[in-house]
């Protein structure tokens, strides 16, 4: 089981906080550090610094860390033209010497589009944009450096496009596709992704959606075992009940709700929750840290990381 830290910069983290947390995450031996891709705070306005741009943030963290896998959960296909994201992603992958992973989604938060004047088409068109984005990322990966390609998509046309720059990773930047859509999401994951992620779901829903993705792989004659299945869950853990209450209050959530819907509670409770996802096929967990200054909580989580690694060694 791999453990990764997942943050929500749009809530006002600011780059310095994110960088500090990323370096701490790397020091503790976690597998990855990921950021969401949003431009507007959710809920009440936060008095701290405003949102960061996900790809610019990752470019900085690429230079601040040495071994940590870094990436997005997930880039909205409405934010960046497909060819432009392919160029940006390849450059960030060069900056981190081949450690980037890229989550790609259709976009859903209408308020941030309205605030910044970004087009927010109907859902079908947003999925069309996402499909074009994934197709062009694939063409950047597979087209030889000394060649060009044309692409006629549902929402964009590329003519005589050079597939440069190239990512450092020879096999290309790993793509993550996620979400609970019953048809198109599993199909896009099976076609393009190395990893399928379902965030903030119950174990039952995770298992059901994983079955759909496996069926989509079978339909395309892809081995379902070639897909990584992962879950993202909000984190709120502590050694005492008082510590848990304080942590839940700092992130504006009720502790009983967190215990029901996240990885929350004592280490024993967190261990059981993680294992419940592991039993239905998850091999990677993303822990959503909503208080970026709470390095102690991530240090505590690292105790579970070591426990899981030790158990796997002895299995």
C-alpha cells in the first residue's frame, strides 16, 4: 500500500506552506505529494493567501524535492488548452527529473469559472474536452521527436504539431483518471490511464466503480491488473480524543462525520479504514490534508506508513 499526501491549495495555503509540507512529506518517506487544481475557495473565504496555480506550484515543488512523486488530482480540462498542458507537463517532468504524474478531469466547479471568466460548457462538452486532452497527451508521448502530428478532436484541432518538449520519463507521464461516472469515466480510464482514483467515497462505492473500470478494461482487451486503483480520503487522526476534536475544529468539520467518511480517529481506526479499501483492491491511498501547517499529523500518519510497509515485507 502506497501513502500519498493530497492538498487543496485553493483554500488559501500559499506556496511556502505547500513547499514546507512537501519537503516534510518527502523526509518522512511518503510516496507522493499531490495538489488539487482549483482557482476559487470552497465554502467561506479563508483569510490566508489565495489559490495557487497547480502546475506552477508543482514546478516549484519539483525543484524543492528530490525523490517524491508529485502531481495533480486533478487538472480541469477547461483551464488549459490541450497542447499547452502537454507542453507544461513535460517541462515540469523535466524539472523534477521524471517524477510527475498527471490527473486529468472534466471540471465541475462552476463558481471558479464564473469568477475568472473561464468557459464552462455543459457536462458532455466538458467530457469531450477531457477526451481531447487525454488524446493529445498520448500523441505527445507516442509521436517521435522528429515528427509532427495532426489531430481533429471534438473540441479542438491541432495541425502540424510538434510533440515537444518530451517528458523525462521514457514511458511518458503517468495519467490518472477518476470519478464516479458509470460509463464514460471508466472508458476513459481504461483507454488512457495508468491509475484510476475515486475520491471521498465509501468502500462499497469504491468497489462498485472499480468493477466498472475493470469491465471497461476487458472490453478494450486491456489487462485490468495493469491499472492501479486508488482512493482519496480526508485525514484527521490523533492520539487522544482531545487532539482529534481540535484537529477537526481547525478544518471546520465535525469529528463524527469525519470518522464516517474519511480516515479519521485513532491510529487503530485509521488502520482499519485503510485496510478496508485495501481489501477491495486499493493499492494506493491519498490523504487529504486540509491544515497544511499541521506537520505533526503527517508525522503521526508516517507511523502507519511504516507499519504497512513492514507488514508487506513480512507477508
